[in-house]
């Protein structure tokens, strides 16, 4: 009996030591696996991991989700057609459906060969100067987005040949790494040359989960993350984009898009319908044609005014707002916890902030007051010259990009069968994406390179778990 009394406290003490705290291992946080909060997280880890519905929706909202999903995935067709709810495609466009770029609500990949079509990769265009609301000024002939497809008897705008230059480097420990630099050649310009001083920006279609949660993070919380003058002298100086809100007819906070150039999912969705599919809506009622193109095609087929009925449009928006986020995998794995510690130690979390809380905006109660872990601050950061597109977008400069959320990043290979990352898909995996970081993240990059091979792998495993 005395022996048992002696041993039990020692066992308990050792267990407490093991649990309580290796200083180089991050701790498991309560409910850390619920990336999208209690209602916004799905535990589907299969090919439909990005297509799950948030829990707690009303029966009406669930119906909107189902209908919106149908129109999100359906191909639009040339007007006039017997299926009037899906006609009006074009006359120039980039995709036949939302789902053709966001396959299974996931992420597109760049062309693998120079002559491969640009499915899911598009190019913003502009010339020096700004429009009446401070946004980019589109090319006078080609507009603000290059369309590589067109309906019958209409010329597409151009094709883009994408090639890559293979590059290599070496970590301080002698391990080598590879990455690739993209190059773009614009060919078959069917409406003449682009304007002098023209600029372009490649944009890949990102994964869709969790957008409705990010939409209702209070503006004040996002602005509180900003440190434009780097007053804390940590090298991170994120700032908000301020963009034109067509619906409200005023400037509001930008939070969606690669440069945070869209204020909400209504604008993001309407802009995609108009620019990507050539489908008009009540928010953007004009076809995506420049004055020169309108003169050339005065009688193009029309699918109605607007081409997407407002009730259908609202259901598509509701669908994008209620896509759940995959739960964390292996969040309590020792290697993952070591990677989490390193992620914070080298200040990746300075931009990829782990936690936010949703407010009570919008009319989807299931999304309200959720503690979420998106790993973003939704702010613009200077990423240095190597990632620059050199094209301003409202307040965003040519070297600034919005911090992309990392939640769900480890599920992209399962859902979409690839692991291409960054705004143009140049990075073939998470490691390459990190290696492209510069500007405000230069110190974090250098600290990452200095890690041992084992620690680099632990950090990568942590990011893959998100």
C-alpha cells in the first residue's frame, strides 16, 4: 500500500509535466479544430470538403443553398434559349459557369502547357490613372479584364501563352529547393494593340469555403489589425483597402479579392458573373463590352434585362455565404504543434492572424458570433518586387496583396488534385509559396530558411493541417 501511495503522485506529476509544457511545442487550444466556428465547420475530408453547408440554417436558407449551388455549377448558354434562366452567356467571357473555375468550390490551377486554355486563370487590365471612384482605369478597347472566349460570330479578345522559368536555391543547411517564375505572352489580340502603358495582373480562382464568415467580421476588428506606419516596429504594416461600393454608392472597406478590391460577396458575385461569364445583373446591368466593342457588335444576343434574375442571383450569393470550412486535421499531433510554435515564433502570424470573431451583420443568424480561425487579417501587405504585379487597385499598390486565408489549404490536393498556390498559381506547393515571400515578410522568410530541415517540415505540416 505504501508503494502505491508513493508511485501514484510521481505518475501524475510526470503526466502533468508532459502535458504542461515543452516551451518549444505549442499547446492545443480548446476547440481549435473548429476552423469555421461551431456552426461553420465541416468534418467532411473527402472530395466535397469545400462544398459543405454550415449548420444551423433555417429550412428556407437551406433551400437557398441548394438552389444557389445548382446555378453556381450549371453552364450558362447563348441567348435566346429554351432555358431562359440560364441564357445570356457572353458575348465575350472567361468561363461557362462559376463551377468551371471553382471546381467543387475549390481552387483553380494555372495552365500546365503554354497553349493550354486559361480555365480559372484570368487577367485584370488597366492603364495609368483612375476611374471616377478611384479604381483602376480599364484599357479603352479591352476594358478591365481580358476575355479569352466568345460566343458564335464574336471574336474573343486574345489568348495568353503561359511559360515558366525554373529557378533554384539553397537553404543554409545545404538543402536545395526549386521554384518557378511565370512569364505571360499576349497573342492574337483581335481588337488591336493594347493602350500605351497598359498593365496586367494574373488572378487565379481561389477556394470558396468560409467567405460568409469573413464577410461579417466587424470592420472595426479588421481596421484594428492595421499598422500602416509600423508603429510597433515589427516590420509588418498592413493596411485596409477602401473601395467603391456600387450598391451603397459610397466608399467602404474592401475585404474580398486578391487585392481586397470588393466590399462584400454581393459585389464579388455580381462582378464575377459580369466579367467572367458576361452575365448582367441588377448591380452590373451592362455587358462587359468596351464602347469600341459595342459599336462592332450592336445586336449581340441578350438573355434579358438583367440576364440573371435577382431572386436567382441572391440565392447564388447566399450559397457563397454559407459554405462551411473543413475542420483542422491532426491539430493535436506533436509535429504539428511544433510547427505551430515555429509559425508564431517567426511571425508568420503577423499577417496570417489565427483568430477572428464574426459579428452580427447580415441576416444569417447561424454565422453570428462565431470564433473562427481563418489565418488572415484581410489587410494589404507589401510583398516585395518578386510577387509584384505593378498594377494599383484602389488603394492597393503594385506590390501589395491581401493576406489570403489559410484555412482549408491542406485540403486542396484532395478536392482539386493539385497544390498550386499564390495569386497566379506559380507556387507548386506550400514551401514554394513561402519562398516567394518578400517585402514585409522578408524577415519571416529568412527565419524560415534558417530553420533546420526537421523544423521546416514541421512548419509545413502545421500549415497543411489548416
